[in-house]
């Protein structure tokens, strides 16, 4: 993605100013047609950096208001997808949300446990393009540090973790069926880093969306069945113990020939705010 000067806005203005950059709509929203699809329940004890984004005001109390995934890269620094801070997801301006929180250390969103930490400010990549989903990244700064050592290192450009064919795992509390069956507990699905050509073929532009290898990463299951899905957005894709992607978009969930598209984390290293 194009490099931009990393600039942290004053917290009071951050949400209001930056969400103005995100118009309504976007390409190829993943249609609800399949199932973290093909996943298994996992424990946040083993993946403490996998956190949930929540607003009970906007999304109701049932699953603690979870609406997107996120991942901790520093004690007070959490990455998510830019589109998670947009009107299409939030149904309004992010600045209007008074109870934006990160939930850490809780497997089951319907129960207690773990910690809910308020988000102090959100930096939405000013180069995020809602038309193509390029640069789908936001950096949240928390009011208080997350407990323990629950942060994950990011894989820099050239890291072997990005190699096509490598095993990767995607984490989330999103839809497990493709029909709006949102998970109460954290799930993970094992996918493969796929060559850029797979996503170029699947998403050549037009209504299905356009894959841009410089800012996006392609991963999935060539046979279909394993994928991220709605509600997983912003959550981590991990390979070799390092963060390589954030759940961004796709066509359907787990359909053969329609891999998941992730924000390429290496493209953001070096210029986003709050890097450890
Ligand atoms: N846009 C979705 C979200 O906001 C994520 C979709 C990911 N889809 C996929 N097939 N990998 O939660």
C-alpha cells in the first residue's frame, strides 16, 4: 500500500475525523453462503493476542456486543480492519460509539472472564480504499494495557511466513455456518497461504472485487471449506507464530476458488502508529 506518514491524531478527534474518510459500501462483501468456517474451538489461553471488538450499544448484549476481530501487537496497541470502523459495519459514525471496547482473555463471549478494555482512540489508515478494500487496517489505542504477555510479533516483509504453501491459522468469533450462526467461543481454522495468482484469478476486478498483492494477502483452502467469514474481520491470520494478515474480505465463505483476502501486515510495518 502507498506509504503515508504515520500520524496520530489527538484522541478526541481521532474517531470523528478519520471515519469521515470511509464512505458507505465496498466491493464484494462476503456473502453469507458457507461456514471461521471449517474451524475448531480454541482457547484464548493459547492465543491471548486474539481479541474481540465490541459495542453493546450498537450490537446488543448477547455476545457482549462483538462485531469484529482484532489482534494485540503491543500492550495498548491493537490492529483491526479499517472497514470495522466504517459506517457499513457500525451503522453510523465510529465517533458516535461510546462503548467501543476490546475483549481479551475470554473464550466464551456470552460469559464473564477476561477483561474489557475501552478503546481510547482509533487511527484508520487514511489510504484505506473502501472501493477496493486496499489498506484495510486500523490501529486502536487502549485506555489500559492488556494483561500479561498477550501480544504477537508481526512478520516483516521477506519473512518466510508469507511463503505460498505455508500453513496459517485464522482466528475469530464470526459466523461458523455462513448463515449468521455467530460463534460464542473463539474458533480457529487452518488455511494455507496461497499464491497471489490464486486471488488475482478469483478477484480480477468488477463485482467480485480486485485483489492487490501489494497490500493484500491471499489465503484459504484450495478445496474450500476452511475460511474466515462475517464477524471475523480484523482478526489475525498467523503463520510460524507471527502475524501475517488481518481478515478483510472474500466472496462467500469457504467456497472453492474464492479464497479469503487479508490485509498484508508487512505492508503496514514501519509507518503505522503505535508499533512496538
Ligand atoms: N468482511 C467480513 C467481516 O467484516 C470478513 C469476510 C471474510 N470473508 C472470507 N471469505 N474470508 O467480518
